[in-house]
C-alpha cells in the first residue's frame, strides 16, 4: 500500500526551506512591534544612531506622558469606557440571546430575532446615527461611545446558539425545583457559559478599547478623548505631544513619546488576550454551530 502524497515526509532541504520561509515571515511580523517597544525607550543620542537595539535606554517618554495630562486622562477615559461598555454589552447580549433561544416558550421570539438579524445586513448609516445621537443629547457625552454599539447582532447570534445547545432537561429540572427565569439564567445558564461569555467579553472589550471613529464624530471636547483618538491626533497626525504634556519640563524625543503612546494603547489588550485565549476554541466553535 502506497503512502498518500500528503503524508510523505519531506526531504531535509525542503524542510529547511520551509523553516527559513517561516522564520522570515515571523521576523517581518514581529520586527515592527520590537521596533516600537525599543524606540519608546530611546533617547536623543540613541535616535541619532538607532539600530535594532538602541545604545541608550530611558523611561523619560513614559514618565512624561504618565505624569498627568492628555495621555493619562485619555487612558482613564478608555479604561472606564471599556469596563462600563463591556459589562453592559455582555449583560444585555446575554439576556437578549437567552430570551431569543427560548423560541418555544417566549411568544414573538422569531419576529424579534429577525429584527436583530436585519441589523447585520443593513446599517443605519453615519448621518442618521449621528442625528439620532445628537437628538438624544449625547454629543460630548461618554455614552455616545457606548450606546450606539451596545449590542452586536453577531455576538448575540453566537451566544444564542451556545444557549440553545444547553440541555433542556437541565433547565426543566431547575424550574421543577422552583427556580424562576432569572434564577435559572443567573445560577444555571451563566455558570455553564463561561467560555462563550469570556470570548464575547473580549470581542466587546477590544472593540471599545480600539474605538476612535465614534469619538471623532461625537466628542468635540478634547478633554474627553479616549486614548485611541489621542493616538490618531497626536501620533499619526504628527502633532507635538511633548509640548502639550508639560512645556516647562525637559522634553524626551518626540519619536520616543509617540512610540510610548502606541505601546500604552496596545498593552492592555496584549495582556488580557492570553488569559482568555483558552476559551476561544470552546466558546466560539460551540456558539457558532447551529443548534
């Protein structure tokens, strides 16, 4: 019996070539991150002859932007919006998904489900959404960054499919023991749904943390800007952030300050992601399978 082609062991030169190609791809992907981190510790002298590793390291850039001012305030704004928005979004998405998963017990479920699914294919558009937010008096309010994206139809569908795969007998047993709908949901359903809740929470947290377009539209007051809008305005647009932070103090290199802002804007998600990664395969795959 001949061995299938895809199971044949590659020769040493072919395996070596694959290793070189994979190493080159990894280097190309990793180098920008390494450069940004190392550049954030650079000094004026190190930037004059900067290579892969700077000759001098300094925390002046981090000390400058974390000493109070635009970046420090923007970090607190982003943290607050991410925590509040994620908590509200997960709670509302879970309750909506659980209600829509009880198709035989809750009347009108399918009609509501179709209305939610329509939003996945037809968006209201920027101008109607802006007029709605303005009409609700949310301009220059932090709620303008949370309410327009409070519930994602895609996340609701993933969570609903997960809930539909829970054993019906388990929920019936809880009701026979006298548990109401809220007790069943809080004490039975949610503890069994940690994986999908962790994944959906990460989706929402990343979306809130990286959101800057809504801030551009709805926030005219610069003191309320989140970190991503500061990153866009003062780093990508090239404005002098060092002068805004503390004009009287010795200024670190502008490049180091910009790279430090980039690091601080990405670090929270990089830290959180590994802790929730183990839930990804179970949460997403189980929730994505139609029940």
